[in-house]
C-alpha cells in the first residue's frame, strides 16, 4: 500500500514537472507581448527593463519572506554575484533592444540558442569534447541563422541577429559561471533574487541614475503591461522552471523550452502582424532541431 502511494506521488511529481516546464517556456516567450506595447507608449528599453526588474525583485522578495526562504548570501560571494547580475541584465537589455531591429518571433527563436552557446563555452573554456551529434547541431544552427538573415534589415537584419546572439551568449556565460563557481550551492530562488536586484543597477546607471527614466503612463494598458512583464515572463517563468527541473530534470526542461520560440512566433504573428516566409520557417525549425540535438546528444552517446 505504501509503495503504491509512493509511486502515485512520484507520478504526480512527473506530471507536475511537465506542466510547469511548459508553463515556464510559454510564459518566458511572452516577453515581447508586454514590452512592445510599452515601447509604443514612449517608454525606453532601459525604463521597461528597470520596471520589470524592480517589480520582479519586489514580488520575489515578498514570496521569499512569506515562504521562509533564506536571503543569506556569503560575503565572499557578493562581488561575484554583482558581476553575475550585470551579465544577467545585459542579456535582457540586448534582447529587448533587438525588438527594435527584428521581428519578435525571430528574436525569441535566436535566443533559444543558449544551450548551443553553453556547449561552445564548455568546449573552448573547459576542454569538454564535442561529440558528432553536437557538431551537427552547431552546423544546423548556423544554417538556421542564415535562413533567418535578411540583408535589407527586414525580418532579421544583421544588427538584430548580432544583438540576440550576444544576448544568448551573455546568458550562457551567466549559467556557466554559476555552475563553475560557489554560487551553484546557493538556492535557486535566492540566486534569482540577487540576480534581479543587482541587475537592476545596470538600468539605474544606463538611465543616468534614473534621471532619464520614462515615467509610467497612468492608464490601465501601461499598468497591466508593466505588471505583466514583471510577473509572467519573470516571476512565473523562474519559479515554474525551478520546480520543473527538480521534478523531471534539466534535459526535459530544455526540450520543453522549444515552446519559447513557438510562443514568440505566435505572438508576433497574431499581435503585431508579422509574417514568416518559407525560408524563415525553415530557419526556425533548424534552430529548434539543433538545440534539441545539443540537449539529447549526451544521452544518444551513452544510451
């Protein structure tokens, strides 16, 4: 009887893990849904991100207080955590600026290349071997970017592609640095809280210590979008992915992350009237396949 209850409990955790993994991916893919309308109201990129980070930090801090989570961060790790927060913020800044240069669906797809960037960093910086599946995946990702590129700057000009690739690289550096430092022992919620808190300093400085901060437009649309960008692609996504990784593992969560670009493309087409050519769709598929191969490659080798 006890074993049956235990099995049911584990099965329930697996189902929860898959559901939360889907929620995490879809919610993160909604970034442009809230950011683009705020740009249209006259808010600058740095202002939107400042409101996003400060709002998310406040909400996450309240959640941690109510749930009894620790805010403790060893003094020796504070400087390193500040650096990580800066990298985390730069990744967001580069992505949000890219929305001014390319379609949001394409931008979200290119951001999905983070696992590929992590693989390259581990190869170049830490001597990890590249297996044949990974090499094939890297070739597919390059081909995918080529399919998305538009020299006229339309769907995806060179500036937009560079911005998102740098954003993806910055986030990859952030993750590798955590994994290879003492910060890997810091609880995920605490780590996220300080990443957001210290990351907000980037936007304070970028906004000339808030003298250039775009004021909030006190109407329902602006308030809803600011609350939405702090809550949905930030708090909900981060909390969901924390539990999902624990329930079903990082490999499965990474695969479910394919829903991020799908969400971005749907939002771009339905909300902002963006169009995709057959070549663009081919590029999206190639990038999703390449990242999937990077994630499952080790399993193919050992399986």
